[in-house]
């Protein structure tokens, strides 16, 4: 799923694909004493050059009937966005910022005003030329309260939409309310795809962008089709078209892949039992995206016993993240040690408290919660939730903590459980810049602060980091912010998981990073697959 959880994502279910081999929905947990050795899964997609042309068939999870092609919306049809649109700035395969519609960008001496130079010769799918007015309009659309964009909470404290300037057709000037040396990275979010000036009323239906594909058809929560845009500024994509199908659950999507009815499973992290069946089939295999998902056990800091920082610290010290990775992920991931910034991020710090059940017992006794018993909510929404919860339950037992694992319904999990129960399981996609991650999920008052944690010192530290123009010192400040989250915050991060993506053996050029795969280079090998 996208990095922002969409309420009602499963409220409307499409008909499941039929035929082929049959797989039941399952997750694999070999018991609370440890994980058995699992057969090795492929580490990447099939290599080779795809043939020109062909249609890629993608099965995606069902969505709300309010789904839209407006990229700024909280209900955007995520799978279409990277194909239909471009951003000003994108994240490259190496994790660094790279030009997209903006060829270059530079700040003033205090990082208070940013100037973006746009590419020339870029056209929208309706033939209009891209100008700086489109880029300015996109930012104003995100900031418009009627849009209710999740990214508005990140950008509104920084941008006054009335202050945006377009001195010429290819220059956008963004004055900020406060200095921010990380500002361009905030524009890499998938809510920030550029739309045409004045298009807000119809963009949810038309999908007119500058991307490598243009819209042929779209049905909210249902099927759709996009076709190659011949005049794309970066060149024509390899494929002729992509067909999208909404398929009810992971089992049905996997069966469709095994039957040769679809070529790629979008937003589907396969459980290990299913992944092994897929990898062993003649038609399909697995592409592994390293550390692509950040798994969290959020503690609501406004609910007892997690209002006490000593209890939160004890919950973290009580369990062994490396054990959770072995049991819940069969080793296909990395221990998180309660740091939400993934190891691949240049700002990641490796220092963290060690697993210490005796210190956890001591802190709980100090807090008056010796022999603590708490409920941990999970569901089948994601195949890793329950294995992670049970592995945590087993590991924390050494500290005298009794965890009661409660299974909730998948279709209402993100409306009835998430941010409502004191302790539960969830996940986010990795790939967001460090400032966006820390601001959106941990800053006081953020609508996606799932632990409701509030710390004025932490907020001030983020402000200092944003304003620091020296890159080395800025990275140090973000490191201090991570330490705050580890020591005082309410989020336990047991692990970062490799995402196991089911794909056809015909697929070539599958490369995923920065929230989506490379729509330009992906294709099919029609013969000899």
C-alpha cells in the first residue's frame, strides 16, 4: 500500500481473477522458538532487455469508489501516478535527489528562497506546453484546504501560496516562511506530481500529466488502461500499454499471476509460503525490493500505560529485533532497533540501546507496572503483521511482559484500529526523505503522527536541522532527532522488510525505488522467457 494508509481502501471489492493454481491466504510462522530455514528466494527480477511493445497487466488491491487520479488527493489511484505524471524533483535509484521536470534548483544563502529551472520542450498529454505556471498551480492545489491533501501538512508551514513567483515560463521561485535546506526533497512525495494550470476540477478523471503514459480509461476501484505517450520528453516507454485490474485479495491476485492472467502484483507483499510457490512456478517469480517496508508497533502516548516514557522504553528494551526478523521475515529484512530511518538513508544512525529484558523489568517496576499485560492488535491486512506480533510477544516474555495478540478485521483495520488502539501493528513504505519522515510521522500535531507523541524539544530540533545549510551539521541534527525518537517516542520499529513482489517470468526491467517502479524501462520478453 502507499505510505499513507487510505481509509476505506478495501471498501469496494472487484471480482477476483479465476483459474490456475490455487493458493489460500496464509502467513508463515514456524513457532515461537524460532524460524526454520527457508528455501532461498530470488533476489531480483529476471535480467535481460525487454522487447519493444506489448501490454503489461497489473493486479492491484481494490480501492474506494471515491478513488481519483488527482495525485494530491488522499484517495489517489497510487498505481497510475508514476505513469501519468512527473514531479519537479524525484528520487534516483541511489537514493539521492535527481532532476525530473526541474532541470536544476538552488537556494539563496539562507535556504529561505528556492529557485527551480524547468525543462523546455515538455508537453502535457493534451498537447499543452509545460510552464512554471503549472508548477506553481500544483503547489497551490496541494495547499488548498478543499483538496485535503496529506502533503499539505508538510508544505503549509513552509509555503504561502500567494508568495509563489513565476518570473518567466521556465522559472519557479518559492519563498519559504522559514529557511529549509531540505525543501526540494519534500517535493519528491507522490502527492507532488505536476498537473496542468487550472485542472483541479477535472484532473481526477482526466489524468492529464507529462508522464510516459496517457490515460485511455479509468474506473475507481475497478479496471483501467494507459497507453504509451509518444511525445514524452524522456523518450517513449518500452511498453505499448498497461492494463490495471482490481482483484479482491492477495490469494486471488497470486492465483491470477500463477494462471498467467496478470504479469505483476502491485502493492502486494507476498507472505513467504506464497512467495515460495510463486518462485517455483513456470510462469512467475519473485522480485525482492530490499528494506522496502518499515514495520511499526505504535504505542499511543496519550493512552495508559504508554503515557509514561519509562513504559515505552521498557517495551523497546524488552524484545530482540533480530529475533523478530528471523521469525517474522525468515531473515528477509533488517533489524530496526526502533529507528524509523532505514539503514540505506545517508542520515541513518547505527547507535541504539541493546536488547535488555532485565533493564525493561526495572523500568516497569519503577513505573508501577511490574508484570505488565497489554493487548497488541493485528490483522490479515498484511501477511507480516501477525508473525511480527507473535514474535514480539514471545521475545518480550523474558522481561515479564504479557502480550495478548488480538486479530481485527482487515477491511476496517485502518478505520477502527489504527491510531485508536493503544498498541497495534502497521507498516509504511520506505523511500521518503528523512525530514518528511520525521515531520509527517513524529512531529507534534501531524495528522499522521500515529503515536500522538508530542515533544517540543524534538520539534525544535527538526526546525534547526531544516535551517542548517551545512550538510554535515544538518545530518548530525537529524541524527539527534533519531535518538529522540528511539529514546522517548512511542514507535517501536522491529524491522525493515524486503518486499516480495510477484511478477511474470516475462517481465524485464523491473526496478523499484522512491515509491514506484520505472515505468519507462519496464517491459516484457515475448520469447524465451
